C-alpha cells in the first residue's frame, strides 16, 4: 500500500525589499577645489607642470570636441603673415601648443654675431621652466636622460594665466575634461 505524504499549506510570503545607500548626495560643485591643490613640483632643477602634459596630449585625441582647437589654429594660421624669422609651420606648432597645453615656446636662434636668425617652436609637452624661472629645459625620453638647458633669455614663453600658480599656463578647456572623458567610451 502506498503511503501518502502529508502536505501542509503555508501562506505566501510577502516579498521583502532591501535598501542601501552610498551616503548623502554631494553637489558637483562641492569638489571644485581639487584644482586648488595642483602645484608645480620642483624636480632636479626644473618645475613640473601642475597637470600632466602627457595626459593633455592624450585627451586631445579623445573626443571630437577638440576639432574646435584645429579650427582656432587654422583661423590664426590664415591671418598669420610669414616673417623671415618665423615660418608658418613654426607658427602653427606654436599656436597648437598654446591651445592644447596653455603654454607655447619659441627658441631664439642666433648667429655668431649674436643676431637673431630664426625663431623655432619648441614642443610645449617636453619644455619645463628652470628653478630660477628664467631658464628653460627640454626633456628627452628615457629614464636617465639629461634635459637640454637653453641659455637664459633664449626662450619666449607664452602662457594662458592660471590663478593658482604663475609658473605654467593651463588650457581654457580644463573644466570640460570630465565631460570629454565621460564621452570617450560612448564615442568609440
């Protein structure tokens, strides 16, 4: 004979809800003072910029927004009148460096009679200000490479002023960096 199992009926359980939070909401502008903590560190005999120029150069290729930088550069280039000391190509490099990094440099090259014969653009990504703020040096790739130091008064430095420090300029678009970086994965 077969045994039957006893079954008991239970009332359906009410669904439970678990809730958690990550903390109180924080306004976006509450953290804006992060740029106040940027400083120019003295390394060896030169100052490092307050923000990574390597990062800015990567950011330049990260979004379509930066095509506006090329438009600005092209407008400046179209109004430039070439000079015997400064070629259009060097001017274009100078303008692009200024728009991307907020800094641009021209080296004054002289002949044996101490007369200026040419103005050459120096890559802003690799140029640093010396400890005395009057000399400049050009970094080279490699861990133990020695920077090339220009003679005092040989480099002209154009910078986009920053209210927190006076050694380097910072680009105008710095405040838009988070929007550019947030858009990067979507655009790829």
